[in-house]
C-alpha cells in the first residue's frame, strides 16, 4: 500500500467506524478493487446491509468471498453466515461449515461457537456431538 492508499484506507476505516458509510464506500471501494482484504470485507458489509448505498447482494457476496479467499478471518465468518442464512448466497450448510472452520482455526471465538452449535443442532450439517464439544471447548465454554 503506498502512502496515498494508506491515507485513504485510514480515512475509510474512520468513516466506516463513524457510520459515514457513503464516504467509507467512496474511499474503500477503490482499495477493495486493488485487492485489499479489509477494504473488501467492509465494502461487503456495506453492500450487504445497504449502508451508504443501495443493498447489492451479488457485489456483497463477491467482496466477502474475495476477502475470505485471502484468509481474512472476519470475512470468512461473514461468508459462513451468508451461506448459513441464505443471505447473498444460496443456503448451504457444508459451505457455511467450511468457512466457519477457516475462521475458527484462526481463533475467531464467534466462528468456533457457531460451528459448535451447527454440529450440536445437526440441522445444516451432520450432527456430531464430539465436534460440538471440541469447538465449544476451543471457544472457552
């Protein structure tokens, strides 16, 4: 990231955190297009929820997937939820579990807990009490 990109990124994050979503999108979307995972993740959130612009499920999925593929744990968690809920993506328990596992393996407690619940309930994936216990334990329960 060069100096001007760093300034735009910092300003975009500040705008996002301050809930100035139109400005955040203006600053972060060019960086997302350049491949910056955190910018992609935040653009996906804004596009998914219609923050600062009209909701665009296809673009939200595309950006979330791009950031997840780069190993961004929050994007992996977000992509897991998209598949789990059928939001911006076709509902798919196996794909949801795949992405939650990726994020959980990076220590994301929310993904560990969600994965444990999925194994415990057995509605979207095959029920597995041992895996549920293992992920609950990793999440600190």
